């Protein structure tokens, strides 16, 4: 029997995935509990969901941090341990963009991330889940959470069948492209945008009668199941990251002698 895991969550919006995960913890389907909920958005309804379950919450207002930088870049406080060259070299979100844009992005995000970390330090957690958290995380943050590089512990859910359609509007991009199949993906975070190793995926058919709203509905219902299943695998210590891929340890071989690539 594995120990109960502590889960931290970051949300930006409505938090229906968060709700599904809280419910799975409370029903015992996941051997874990959500120990904090953080948000970049003071108005995120996900925060209210947490309060209803007596889960501590906090907000780091990214918008005001970005505004401060724009208004007064000279007076902007970067975290004392922020190394611009190191983060620039590691990040994989931007490729050919203007270095000034990248610099602005990394500085403002790292300042916000330092505040996230400051809040998160109050809690001990095994896994951090992004449940509709609409901010890219930089290597500054990722390296401070993934203390053991071979043991990633930041999970994300994305509304598309990655590696297709990364970015902010997975279902919209899938629909507008005219795909006949859509889906969702749970993956570990790496230094790129929605590019980390895939843990599980679910797909649904798109027919001529579908609208963007109807595919969002189909997709979200699958997300709620898939995210809980992937977190359950983490809680059972059955996920192994190797060479940029995630393998799922078959329960029958849980003495560690066999890595199997199963489909979630
Ligand atoms: C979900 O569809 C999730 O996949 C997506 O935001 C929605 C959040 O819904 N996440 C991303 O696009 C991350 N890039 P929820 O707040 O109701 O869980």
C-alpha cells in the first residue's frame, strides 16, 4: 500500500478538473489530498471550489506584476537567485523571437514564480497539478519543483492530442483545423510549451453536427476521468520517466523488474 500523496494545484479559471480531482481524493479513488490551490487570477472560480472543501488558497496576481515591469522596468525586483543567462539557455518556449521579448517574458514570469514558490513553501507536496493554469512556467520555477530531474512532479492537462495543437486554445484549434478526432492529454511539464512527456490521452470523434461548444463538452468530460487516472498512477508510484518518455509500471510487475508502456 503506497502512502497517501499530497497534491498542490494551480488554476486560472473555473476549475472543473480541480473539482474532479478533489472528488476523486475524497472518494478514495486517488490515495491523496489536495493541500493547496494557487492562482494567477484573483477571480478564478477554482479558488471558491477549494474554499468549499477547506483547502487553503493563495493568489499571485501575474497581471499586476507584468504591469509593474512595463511601467518601471528599472525599479523592477527580480528574484535574487534569478540567473537570466541560465534561464534563457534552458527555456524552450521561444525560438526565433526578439531577445527583448524573451527577456521581458522570463523576467516577469520568474518574478511571479518566485512569489508562487514563496506561498507553496508553506506546504509539503508530492505532486503539483496544473488544472487549467494558463501561464507558461519557466525553468526558474520548474527546476525549483523538480528537485530530482529524473522524477518529474509537475503535471498538466491539455485540451488537444499533443503534440498537435499546443498553446492556449487546444479545442478551438482542433475544431478550426477540421479534425475528425479531438482529445486531451496529460503530460509532465518540461522547458517547452506543452511539450513534456505524455502520461495519458483520450480521444473523441468529431462529426459534422459538432460545434466548438459540443467538442469542448465532450473533451472536458474525458479530461475529468483522464486526469484522475493519471494522478492515481502517480500516487501508486507507477510512473517512470525515461529518455523523454513516460512508462507505466504494470501493477503485476510492481517489484520494478518490468517497465511496460501501457496506454492510459
Ligand atoms: C481545460 O480544458 C484544460 O484542458 C485547459 O483549460 C481548461 C480548464 O478547465 N488547459 C489548458 O488549455 C492549458 N494550456 P477547468 O478550469 O474547468 O478545469
